C-alpha cells in the first residue's frame, strides 16, 4: 500500500491469517539484531553477544530546545545472525506480543510468561489508534504484515493506513532511527489491540511545529476517520500515541490545547533519562513510563517486574498538578508528576520488532531487532487502553477523564490491586535518588497494567 494524504486515503485488501508459526522528542530506542545461539537442554537462556553504539541521531544540537528533538537510541550491533526460529530466535528472554499480554494479563496467563513458550496473543480493540512520528517509513505496511504473521497477531490490512500530515510524503530519516521508531510503534499498538483501526501519521520532520501539526491530523483521524472534514459532533474515539519528547521549557503550556480533542486519549513516552520531558508532562497526556521484566537465566521465566533505572519521571518544572492527581498530592507536590502508568522498556528486557529499513546505511540481514526505551511503553499502553475501553464499552471522553479513572483506583486498595502491578523494587531519577514504593512513585507511576479492568 502506498502511503496517502488525507484527501486520498486507501489501503490494501489483504487479510493476514491467524498464527502460522510460533515464533526524543524521545524516540527512546535500544536496538539489537539477534545473534546465533540455541537454548541449552536445561532451558538456560542464551547469551547475547553484541557491541553498543550511540548513534549521531541521538545527539541534540545547540538551539534545539523547544524547537526540535531527536531519538534517544542505543544500538546494539550483532556479531552474527541465526535462522528463523520462534520467537523469532529460540532461547532468548526478550519480550513478544504474547509474553507481554501474559505479564499484563490481557490474556489468560501461564506460569512464567516465557516468550519461548507463550503464544496466546491479544484479540481485542476497536475504534482507532493514531501513531504520530517524523519522516517516512516506506516499508511500514510490509513490516507490520511480517511482524503480525510471525507472532500470530490478527491483521486486516484494510484497517491500516499511512497518512502524510503535510499532504505529501516526507523524506526518510537517512539514519534509519525514525523508521525503527515507526515500526516499533505500529507493531506494538497493533499487537495489544489488533482489531482497532490503525493510522501511522508521518510528520514532515522532527520539528515541534511539524510534529504537533501531525498530532492535530491524528486527532481528526481518530474522531472522524478518513473524511476530509471533521464535524464538531464526530463520533470516533480512540488514542493518539507519541513515542517522542524533549526537555521541558517555559512555553510548553501553549501546546497543551492541541492534545485536548474530544473523545481522544493521548499517550506519550516519559523518556529514557532522569527527569521530565514534554509532551509527557502535559496534563492532557497519559505519561508512559518504563519497567524491567526480570527473567530467570536458567528457565527464561518471569521472576518479577521491577523499575528500570533509566526511565524518565519526576515533578514537572512547568505544569501545575492537575486535579486528577489529587490522590498523590502529598507525594508529588504542587506540580504535574510523571509517569502515570508504565510497561516494559528496559533494552536489556526489550521487545522484538521487524524493520527492513537500513540503519545508518547498514542492513540487518534478518530485519529483526530488539528494542527498548519508553518508546515501547507508549504504543503498548495505547493499545492496552484501547482494548480495555473496547471490553468495557466505554471510551474515555478525554485524557483527563482516563487519568481520573486511573488515579481513582488509589482510593480503593482492592480496585488498585485488581488494576495495576504495583512495582516496589528498584530506583530511578537523578543519582538514583528515587525508590520504587507502594502505590505511586516517580519510577513507575501507578505501576504497570494488570488485566483490562479499571482502564
């Protein structure tokens, strides 16, 4: 399918079958192609031999604050590749759609939620999810189809469209960083809510002006679908996912109204370093933080979900505390606290994605990558919120309404335990000065999702 402008949206008619094989602005990625290894007879997880690269696309230039931002990528370069095996390489502890769905109880969980043996993927979702990213990913649909086929995620290609926010195709990011971001975002939003209509809205660049214009386009798509005009009483509902962010600045509040369209919930990555970033800090956004999924080296089974030390979060320097954070006023103080809710983001416990675009001129022969960062959390949580609203039959009328529901769970210990995994181990923030604790904390917010209840 060719990506199209708003007046001429179309998509291909292919429908992928069910499972065939087991198998910043912060873009917040850590990447690896899988090295060759086989799980031992005892089940012990294979080591992952690699070297770490900090690419040029992660380096901000003077004058970028409030104007333009960049990926926050750490690239793990492989020393070898392996033939395709589940999931897609046997013997590793990296997460899949099925293992995340197991951990967060979106499906009936099995003991250990081992990615090498967990195959039950989510089967919910409705209405729409719009992903906003910069630059063009020419292989987006083909990559999504390959990903869905590998993991047995239902995909109706008629429900996926690429939209050029400015009306014509943006250039590609020659480093490949934004293309990796786009593959990640569409694959994990879709994996968590496979029956939602999915839009990839490509901004002309990573300038704030272009990205927030694309957010407006995305909001209209969620509310109005493919129509060229959007009436005030539009009935569409859903989420806008933003896996990017930049350091706070005093004028950021001027952008807040852009993320306030009726019946749209906005989700943004909380960042991959100490402190608060924007738009995650906006009171009109669900801030998506990061955790680690600690696994046994002997079996690959989940031991415990813990804090990720590099996850963003803290007290905003600009935004006042919104009313829905009343239950945490004593902890957060007078300003907006982030994150609100978290999911797996540590690159050492990262997720599999499929991306065929060359990264900094180098093609990964298998096209499979391991990705971490809160760029994983934003689309994952967007999909979970969509699936939860579908199950309950009630889509939130705004981000504030969604966040009011989430924070209200703190008023009832039973409701909180039923809705969240309370992360109580680990540290984060500057100098590792913040510890995970019962209830809300700056490391993981309310915790990670548990079931679709209360969201």
